[in-house]
């Protein structure tokens, strides 16, 4: 029963969309109405409001971190508790991707996954951030940076010898991230993917 409570709470935390909240706070259009239509930090950046995009990024990462931190702090410190932490990591991520408050149409989950990783291991989170930044600075594609970071995350988790349940949770998030970026992969291959900071209202998903 306690596991179900943790998982449901994590999912609801993940369902809170900071892209929508920050857009309302800054008087911007709903991020689902322009650009990629994706309620995430990259699409909010297309509005030209860097502060709104930055706060969206921080908020989405913070909710991932918070859900996992609470599970680590309050779940039993045994095998069952470890499984709860792994399930919470997946649940908060799924909440962002399929939010109940937005008719199950959410963002890609990059920032939320990062928050989850920072809660599981600060070093792994920092390595993923470094990987994302390196690719983003060199190639200026947010989606490409996210894909490379997603591939690297479970590898880092194994190198840092996280428990198998947590490595599996990381791998599941990574696979879902890659799946959510399937249209981006096609756009990257055809040269149609928009670069970081583009304000053009592309029809392709970011």
C-alpha cells in the first residue's frame, strides 16, 4: 500500500507542468499553441523569454528531484524501499510525459529525468548535465543533446555502481526519452530540426 501511495504522489508531482505555469506567470501564450506544441523549456524559449524558459527547466528538474528525494527519505531502508525509489523515479517521469492535468499530453521529460538522476546520484546528474551541455554547445540542437545524454545516463549509472533496480529505472527513462524524440531523430537526419534559441514557429516537434 505504501508503494502505491509513493508512486501515485510521484506521478501527480510529475504532472505539474512548469511550462504552462511559467507561461501564465510571464503573460505568454500557452506553449502548446506555438512552435513544437511541446510544454517544455525548449519550446518556451521560442517565445523569446529566457527567464521563463530557465524557470521551466528548473521547475521540471526540481519536481523530479523532489519526488525521488522524498522516496529516499521516507521509504523503508530495505529491498522494498529500494524498489519504491526505482518506481517513483519512473512514475514522476511518466507524470511529466503523460500528465493527468494536461490530458496526458506532456513534455519530452529531459529536465525531469535530470532531476531524478541528481537525486539518485549527484555525480551522475552532473555528468549527464556536462554531456548535454557539450553536445548542445557544439551542435546547438537540444534534441541531439538530450538523445546523447539519454544514452549516456544508464552507462554512467552502471559505472557508478548504482543498485540494479536504479540502473533499470534509469534505462527505462532513457528508452522512453529516445522514443519521445523519434520525430526529432527523423528531423535531424533530414536537416529539418530547429536549433536552440530559434523563435520560428516550426510545426515539427522539438
